[in-house]
């Protein structure tokens, strides 16, 4: 990832990100400089990511959800996000193609990474999301979705799955979700 000694973004990573995102070379270089200032070792740990996430949700508990989001973006499963993973994550969540967003959403809900989403996995993610909703706002939710279990039940019914049946399977899109090179 980049030239660690000079702190420069490698041409290979730069070209890859220009091809796989909507960002220009100038934007990517600015993002990289900012990333290097915040993460001089070139990586964001899960704890650092959770702390950053916490700044966006100061009056709630985003740690559980942030952990799942981090897992879904740590494409090489090394416990950190490098600049490439960080930019791909930013791109996918802000402006990526619909099928790539769906791939990411599936990876978020597929907690055990077995290629299927179970009702328990949906409940785990919905529970983490509910912890980010202030209690006074939770009270304003419709009766049929004012708890993690109710919201999960409603979502599960939408997909027309029985309580014991398997959940949605990984979408059959081309496997072109940008991956971190090995």
C-alpha cells in the first residue's frame, strides 16, 4: 500500500482507485494526505474506526454497528483498514453503483460470512442500529417496528421467509466488488 518510506500513494493504488471509484486523482491525493495525517502508520484499527464513528453519533451507542461496518469493509480480514479499503468504503456508501451497495449491504448482514443471512444476523444488525437511535426517537416509531425484534420480524416477513428458513442468499451479481489485492 503506497510507498511507506516517502508516504506517497503508489501509482498502482492510485490507478486502481481512479478506475473503481468516482474520485479524481486530485481528490484521491487530498484524501490520502488527510488519511496519512490521521493515520501515520497507514491503517485504521477497529477501535479507531469505532471512535471516529462515535463522533458522528455523540448521543448514542454506535460501537456495535461500527464494528459490523468495519468488518464489512476489512476486505482482507487483517483487522485494519488501509487507505484503499477506506476509499472503497467511502465510495460505496456515498456514490457507488446500486449493485455494489447491495453487495456491501449483504456483507454487512452476513455476520458469519457463510453466504446467507439468517434471522438472527438480521436481529444482531437491527439491534446495533437501534442503539444509535435516541430513546425519545424510538418512542416515535410505528408500533410494529419500535423494537429490534419487531423490526426484524417485519423485515423478515417482507422477504417472505419462515422463522426457520434460511435468509437471503448473496446476490448473484458479477463478483466485481472491488477487493483488496493479496
